[in-house]
C-alpha cells in the first residue's frame, strides 16, 4: 500500500494536525506541463517511488524533510512545532529512563546483579538518545534569521533531529525485544519456583521475587510500547506522513569502517567552517565597519574556528572510541552465543537446573543490551559529526 504522503499539512506535535500545503513542486511554466512529479522535483522515477512508499529509510530522511515536512516547506512560520516535537520526544524517553533507573535500584536492593546491570545498560542507551535529541533541540532553538542562515540550514537541523528520534525509536524497539525475552524467562522462572515450592525446594521469598521480577518486566514493556508509539507518531509526522499512517521504520544502517576511514578532521574542518552559521554571520558582519570593529570580529572568528576545530577533533575521537567499544561488545556478544550453546547443551543433558539455565540466559541478554547500546552510541556520534560538517554544531 502506498504511503499517504501529505497533500495537506501536519503539525509536528502529537496534537490535531493543522491544514497547510506541503512542498512538492508543480508545473511552474508551460515547458514543465506533462512532466512527472519525479522530474519536477529533480528525482529519478525509482528514487521518487521509494520516497512515496510506506517505508521510512534512514537515508531518505533528508529528502522526506525537504519535500514533505510542512514546517520546512513553509519556512520559519511553523518551525517552533519541531522544537515542541523534540521536547515531547525527550520527555517520552526521560520517562522510560526513569522507569529503568527505578528498576535498576530495585534490582540492586534485591541483590540481583544481573538485572541491575541489564537495566543500567538499557538506561544508558536511553540516556544517549536523550542527549542526542537535546543537542538537536538546542540547535533548533537558536535564533536564526534570513540574514545569517538560509532555510537550508534549518532543514539540516530538522534532519538532524529526525535522525536522532529515529535512533531513539529503534533503540526502544531493541529494548522491547529484550524485555519480551526477559518476560518469557521470568514466566518460566515463576513456574519453576512454584513447582519447586510445592516440593519444599524453594521458599516463599523466592516465589515473591519471581512474581516481582515478572510484574516489573511486564510494566516496563507496557511503558516502552507506549513510548515507542509516541516516538513513532512524532517521527513519521516530521517526515510528512499523517500521525495515523502505517509506516515501516527500516533498520538504521551500521556505521562501517569505510565510513569512519573517510573522516579526516584536518580536512573536514574546512567544510565545517564554511557551513557554520555563526562563522558565516560574523564574516558577513564585517562589511562597512570600522577597522577596529573588523579586527575584533576577525579575531573572534579565529577563536571560534579554533573552538570548532577542537569540537570536530573531539567528535572524531569519540567515534574512534565508540568503534572500539562496539568491537569489544561484538566480541562479548559472540562469546555469549557460545555460552548460550553450552547452556542449551547442559540443560538438555540435565546437567543444570532450569533456574541455573535461566540465570545464564539473563547474562546473555545483558551482552545483547551492551552491544545494542554500543551500536547506538556510534550512530549517535557519527550523526553529530556529519551535522558538524553541515554547519550544525554550537561553538562554545
């Protein structure tokens, strides 16, 4: 089913949509009559068809925002709605993070080290999404005028925010899968302790803990599902769909070694300087001024460029560190697969109890959560670096 790209406007928040025309070019003169929408908007038929399907690809975000984000197509009149959407997305993730923190504390108080580490890993992943969205929101909130930044800069900022939301959405999706597995194990654990309890092999405390673990995991899953739904509606609305559209959110492509090898801070800094709105404003603000004013502005620009250079280098170093952490997490994940195989073998041969088997499975899930968290961090920092090249990074 083809996706319902808006012919009418959508508000960016989760409230009732406001009617307005989306920006898709129509024939502007007789020579354009008869051209397809793809031709009129500068796309191949294949690319335009992909934009018009009901799948949101990470690589399509820039084109979707450009053509179907109402706030961009109507310039700054609707721009604050994007900030409200990011605020809502941040609040949604903060709520989920508070739930994870509370569960981690409860697990720690119960002496449950495995669950403590698992919930902390999940909370860390959510925290990284919150940080990325906060940065995107701060960029959107800066005062930008036609004199110091064209609409293209605003578009890049919205694109950055949408990418951050998509990363956060996919993170919650991953956490949901892990919690589904945890619930299955907790249900089995409760069945086992009830069974062994009837034989006098487990205590009432064991049964209460198993019930509590299952209740908490189910509550967490409900919270994550609710938060995922809110982020989903925000995400697709910012890309031009109606809030009730049925859109498939594709997986985010991994940042490859080749992607990282293409980064070169000493060269990329020139691109970042050339696109940075603050530096452009300062350069344009030196015309028809006194020599002392120009000298001061040029000095400030030099200082700002040094700060920007340091920021670019820091982002690059973060990416290198993230890549190393991801490699370590992948190694841990591969080792956990061997552990899982050993657990399956031992269980089938009756060498370990069901309780021991389930405890080992929780450790495997922890490694999965760590790998997802490391992958999210790399995607987040790579996105920040690419936005810096586009000029969307604070100089401070």
